[in-house]
C-alpha cells in the first residue's frame, strides 16, 4: 500500500532531477573520472519548449539525443542515438577520465523554433548502479543479507577508488619530480651556456680585432 | 511479475493518460547525491537547474580543476529570481541553500571574464529532505524468506543504516578529495609544459642573441675599415 501511495504522489509532483538547457547544434560534455571495471548508468529525459503554451512539453516523440562516450585514450566506446528519454550504460576497462557527450539529433528546425531543449540528466557510477531488488530476487536474499551485501558493495567501491587514487597520486608525484629536476638542470645548463657564450664572444672579438690590427 | 507490482504500474499508466501534465516516470528518479565535471569554454556561462520541494535543503560544492587562473564566477538564484549567493572569481566554494520556496533553483558558472582559457569545473549536489517518491531502501516486498531473531533485528538494521550513511559520507569525501587531487595534478602538468616550452625558447634566444651581438660588433668595425681605405 505504501508503494501505491508513493506512485500517486510521484504523479503529482515533478521528479527532482537536475536539468539544463541545450541548443540545437550544441554539444554538452561531462567528464567522469572513474577506476577500471566500473559500471556507469546514465539516464536522461528531454522536454521541448512549446511557444503556444509557453511551457515545456513533457516528452517530445521523434526528438532524440546522440550519446557519445570516449575512454581516457579518446577512443569512442559508445556512439548511439536514443529517443527523447534514454538510458545508456557502459563499463570502464581503463581507469581515467571518460567523457560523456550529448547532443540532439534534431534535423527538423521547426521543433527548435523556441531554441530551447530541456534535458534532465542523472549519472550513476559504480555501486549506485546496482539494482538491489533484482539482486535480492536473483540470489534469494533475506533483508539482512541484502543490506549487508549493499554495504559490501559500497566498501568495495571505496576501495577501488582508493586504489585508483594511489595510481593517480603516483603519476602526479612523477610529474612534479620531473618538473623539479628539469628546472634544476635547466638553470645549471643555462649558467653554463652563458659562461661559454661569454668566453667565446670575447675570444672571437679579440682575434677579430687582432686581425684588423686594432689591438 | 508479482501482482503487487502490476497494480501500481497499471494505475500510473492510467493516471498519466488522464493527467497529461504530470509525467509519471517510474524509471527516472535522481539519487540524493550527484556530481558532474564539465568544461566551460571561454566567454560562456553554463546554468543548471534543480527542482526543490519546500523545506528541502541543497548543498552545492564546486571546484575549478583546470584552466589558467583556476577561477570562475558562480551564482545561485531562487525560482522567483532572487540572487541567493554570488561568488566572484573563486576557485572553489560550498553553499547550502534552504528551499524556502518550491520551484527550480538555478545555479550558474560564468567564464565570460576570460577570453582564452577554458575552465574544467567540478560540482557536487547533496540533497536533503527531498522525500524521494520511491524509497530506495524499502525492499520488504522484494526479499525472500525471513530472518530469525526478530527481536534483535531492529538493532542490527539500525546499525547497518548507520554504517551505510557513514560509508556514504566517505564516498562524498572521496569525491571531494579526488577533485582536489585532479586540480593539483592539472596544475603540475601545466607547470611541466610551461617549463619545457620556456626552457627551449630561452635556449634559442640566448644563442641567437649572442650570434647577433658578435655580428653587430663586427659589422661596426668592417664599415670603419672600409671608410678609411
């Protein structure tokens, strides 16, 4: 009975999702920095500005979004069209910055006469992608077991993130040390070059003046 | 599919047909915390909107991860257009918004003051008291079997909930630390590039300048000799 009531209230209140506006040819990209073997689920919902009612229509059929996802090596791992409401999912195989880009596939200029498309977006990473009711059904778990399983997943995700953090911190440290060394060596080399150039200049000019019988 | 799940689905479809204004999307609901990282091109302003219920609270934390200067303008305005917070060229910030009015709160990142540098911006939203329509932890109808020791179960459940919320907090802190680390790393990588570039330029300039100096001095004397004879 509780779910029935919650569905009714969901019908009355609009869902609380983050949204933004996108132009017709505009591409909006989001970056997700994630460890490897992490699943990411993205859900979006679009609404179109309707001049007659001066409001956003709930769902526009025929208006889709093109989703393009690039891995840290800028290789495209997903490039697909979805409808006006879509759900895309991918699993990372290398740790790093993955880029999720969205743009509308609208070719009918008339649809965008108002110029605005409202996109509600939600991106869930790692442990948040697990569907616990489904897991409970598949593994036949009691409530206690299910909650403990969720805690275990949460901790595993934190551990993965920490490992990845260690890897990034090492790369960061290597860059810093390399910069540090280069600054040191370059300063020494510069001093050296200046001294050598000075000596060469003096010697060259001295021999030049001697040749011209000025000295 | 169990009957208990079919009935709400049918009812929701029924309602969506009648009430054309109210889109019932059982599949789409946003979790309480979300974070996004995006690039803000120079001279642009990007705005995001969050629907808030009354007496809910929103905590927003943002950081500039990359881009010369590592700063951005930020402001939050209420649904009625009142400016709630305004940050001028800050590199990170935290704001808590108490939703006194219901509606769509707008927050914007403004990079119009910069003409050439693109900023990489990270922000995190933490929502409280939003009364999620579907309680994600109400799994009672999905589970199988019962647990023994019903008396102690409530205590164990409380402890588990406690641990879960603490772990959630750990994840949030991890996200923030990740953003800080990313910023430091981007800064160092740009330092590295700068050091390389300017060292090479410096080398060329020194060699060219010394050659030009010698040539000029020589040419002064060459002309004088020519004039004399």
